[in-house]
C-alpha cells in the first residue's frame, strides 16, 4: 500500500472533521444571534456532538476491525456531506442540532479508524508518537482555518443575518472531495482484527475487559480532563471575546484562531520534542504552565469598555495572552494517547481508541455544559477561572498514569507490538 497516500487521506479526514467539530463555538455564537436562542439552550449543541461520539464508539469500536477501517471512513464522510448540505437548505436551530448529531456519529467512526490505521503503518513507538502528534497538529490547523473560514461568511454589521450558513456549501464540497480521495486509496488492514476473535460479542467483551486495568482507567480519566479543559475554552472563547472583551462578532471568532494556532504549533513541536525527551516531565510542565496562564491573563479581562472602532492593534492584551494556553495544552492529549496505544497489540488499538473516544466525548460535553451554565448564570470570568480545577486534577491523574505505565508494562509478542 502507498503509505504517503494513506497519510494524505488520514490528514485530510482530520482536517475536515477539525472544521466541523470545532465550529461548535462559532455556531453557538451565531445561533444566539440568528435564531434568538439563549446561552443555556445553545450549549446543548456540544452535547449533540459529543454524546453520539460516546454512544457510537461504545457500540461499534470493537467491531470496526471486522467491518473495515476504510469502509467506516467512507460511511462517515458520506454522512457529513449530506448533513452540511442541510444547513443552508433548511436554516433552523433544529438543523444545527441535526448537523452536530451527524458529525458526532461520523467522527466516532473516523477517530477509531484513523487511530487504528496509524498502528498499522507506524514502524515503531517513536514513529507512532510522531505521526500522532503531527496528525493532531494538522487537526488544529483545520481548527485554525475554521475560525477564518466562518469569520469570512459572518456579516458583522447584521448579527441576525443567515449569510454565515453559506460556509456549508464550501464544507460539503470539501467532504465530498475527501470521500473520493479515501475511495481511491488502497488500505492494507492485515493484522487489524483479533487473531482469535469469536465474533462481535466476544470483541465487545474484550473492549470492556480493557477498562478493568488500572492503567486504562487512569489513562481515560486523564484524557477526560484534558478534553474537558480544551472544549470548555474552545467552545466558549468566541462568546467570551464578544461579551467580556467587547470584540465584534467577526473579530471574536477570528481572535479565537490564536488559540487554535497555539494548539497546532504546540502539537507539531511536540512531535519533535517528545522524540528526544521523556513524556512525563514534558506534560507535567505543560499542565503547570496552563494554570499559570489562567492566573496571569484573566485578571486583565476586568473593566474593559466597549469600543465600536476596536481593531487588532487596539484589542485588549488579554485577547492575545489567554489563547496562549493552547500552546501548553497541545501536547497532552496526543502524548498520553501515544503512550497508551503504542503499548498495546495492533488488534487492541480499535477497542482502546473506542474507550478513549467515549471518555473524550464525555469530557468535551461536560466542559462545554458546565462552562455554558456558569457563563450564563454567574459570569464569563468565573467560568474560565473554573478551568483551574480540572487542570489541578489532571496533574494528579498524570502522575498516577505514569506510575501505572511503569508498573504495568503490557506483556505481548514482539510481532504485535508498535515499539
């Protein structure tokens, strides 16, 4: 099989879903203006995205090696192509819910398939870590692009305008093009299915058995907290910029691209750094730096006056300082994922990724809902200060994860190991 073509296909899939998944913060802001939805109701869009990811991953992750990773990717891309077409054709808040429902279902198929395919093409553990960080870094390039693409279609002078929905014509074309790329790419999925599988039921039970290992449940707790913080900030930063920093709607979305850009740069750099340094001290320093960024930048967001003529040159310092948290947040999620997956046989990558996706989705929903509730019922400052709680918990869970990695190195045949 042509590994370069496969990697191109994987990167394009992640690019497409980066835009769709992380547009939720922008869409929350727009449905508030366009459809008159309150913040609490708008925050359910995160749930429509993340809960299907968790549910579908739970039931299908263990069977995807049997179904085929390529087929799963094609089904996912077909679903989102149709869903994105519905947005401009049937403009309504209910359609936005349906879109994110479809995106969630599709991403569950894609995430398990893509991560499992990495295990099939990676030469060794370092190569696996490099691909994972590069892929997640490219994912953030897609997120960065999303803010500018959506910002281009938003009519800042008429907040209630539906002109922003025209972005979905472009996105449906991108989904269709990626579908064709995957369709005409050859995948060698030898070694993906369990060698001693006795059927879908047995594969499902094998996935559940993974969770009883202390190593695994400490890992998914760390992943849960990591995504909770990332989605809490990513989903509500456009609204924070608009209502707390007093930036126009278009600029609020575009300034959020700094956060996405920092995530992208951080993950791409991590692909280099973590090949040379031990993963644990790197990730611990990153978590401590996240907390420091919150404590340094949020005090600067108080008492900002509305300026109708605000520009990038006159915007509050906090608009540029707070998004730097993404630089330190970036290596954590792909870093712990690579440590976990590269310690498992290839046929366990799909069920393990299924567990990862489930708890990542739950973490994303929890973070967005809590932040949205606090944002609407208390204030945006307190909502973002609350991210310090999961950051502190994450430092503790990472230490527990390291101890389990050291104690519970998984014994398996050399030929099945990505190492």
